């Protein structure tokens, strides 16, 4: 039993322990090029949450890691079979109900650990501000938490099923990474993305919801072929160290009239 993982603890343990902060990992179920499993986002964020939760717990932080939500917003990937979508409004309602549950049980700090680029929780944080006593902290592990490390560790990190996600797959769920049986190489295309005919989109002056069936060939965006398990382990180590420190800091901080300032 991992004492910081809610799905594994029992009521006998929970009734004797106080938790100061909860971690809610958010994943997705969608295709990742031809070689990574549909659960890639969920597997990655679940692994990170459990490892960081362990590190923070072992340092004395009263943290509990909630079960990972395996569905996210995937409206722009629905052209690919068995993509499972929760609309942003639905996902917001799910998150709101879980926040209410934590509030009812006296936990007033929640780290939303997002593992899927299609999820956008900032509007939910704004909507719930002032309407709940739970303080919400949003961490997109693939953006602010590790963006600098990705630039150092990877030749081409990639946007989706590229070098970063493939390296994590090779490190933490290698049996689910598909290889060509004849060559032993990744059974993946090169993850080339189609540019827009509109320059404003290509240079970042405007943004859109990208239709992945037009943007990509097999949903891959970023070349995965330089990936390695070693790189995946190195990136996970960085993410765990930083996230554990953040959890510990949030757990130890006193809630007063000006928290978190």
C-alpha cells in the first residue's frame, strides 16, 4: 500500500491521518502516432503524480494523490477512431464536483496536475475563485514544469507523440510501445505537421483549435525516432523533483487572509 495514493489506502488508514493537499492527475484517451498507446497522457501523468507524491510524503508532506482522470478534451481528434472526448464544459463540471468533495472533507489545497494539452483548466480556476474555500494550483507538467529541461535533453521535443512522449513511454511503459518486428525500430511515422495556408497561424499571431486529421498523418506531431528510455528517465527525475518540492511547499504553507501571498 502506497500511503499517499487514495486508490490504495483503506478507511482504517484514512480515518487516522490528516491530509493538507490533494493532487488530481488529469489525462486523456487518444491516439499517439502509430506506436504509442491511447493511454499515453494518462500513464505519464499517473506515474509522475505517484512518484512526486511519494517524494513529498516521505519528506513529511500530508499529501494524497487522487485517482487519475483518464479522459480529456479531444474535440479536434475525433476524426481518429476511439478518441474519447469530454467537452470543456463537461470536464469543468467534473472538476467542480471533485473540488466540492474535497471542500466537504476539509482539504483546502488542490494541485491539478494536467497531462494533456487539450485540457484548459484556467477558466475553471477563475470561475471557482471566491466560490470555494479550496485553493487551486494548476500544473501542466509538459509546459512550465519541464519546458527548460526538454530543451536541454531532447533534439526535437515534439508536440504530440514526439521525442518527449516516446522517451517517457520507453522508460515507463515499454511493453506498450510498438516496434517494427523486422527492423526493431519504432513503428511510427516522422510526425511531420502540415503548415497552415495562413501565415498569421504559422508565426503565432493567431491561434486556432487544430484539426489533427488535417494537421498530421497519424496524429503524431514531432519526430519520435531520437527517443530513448534514458532521456525519459532523466526528464521524469526533473519533473518529480520539482513537483515534489512544489507539493511540499504548498502543504506547509499556512492559509491566512493573504494566502498564497
